[in-house]
C-alpha cells in the first residue's frame, strides 16, 4: 500500500491535506466491499469538523494523492 495510517496526504488538485486513519486491509466501501482508505481533513477547520471520509483505494492510489512532505 502506498499510504500508511497516520500519513498526511495532499490532494493534488485542491491542495487540501488529509490524515490517513484506516487502510484498505480493514476499511471497505458498501455495498461492494471495495477496499478503501478512511481519512480526515488536516486543515485549520478540521478542529471544528471531525468528519471522517472514505474513498476507494483505487481512487487514492491513482495519482491524485501524494504523501505530503510539508
């Protein structure tokens, strides 16, 4: 897997940073049980919004995200 739990990843199109919470080996998308990543926004507003998002692993690993070195 290209990302590890705890990694901060950068969405290249929007510039938003997200913290990876769960990996595809334990996280799935319903109803087809597709492997997924769970993540949370890592920006200043994240303190007010603790929403956890999920995205299929294929989307996270197709080049639109990269590990943030910031």
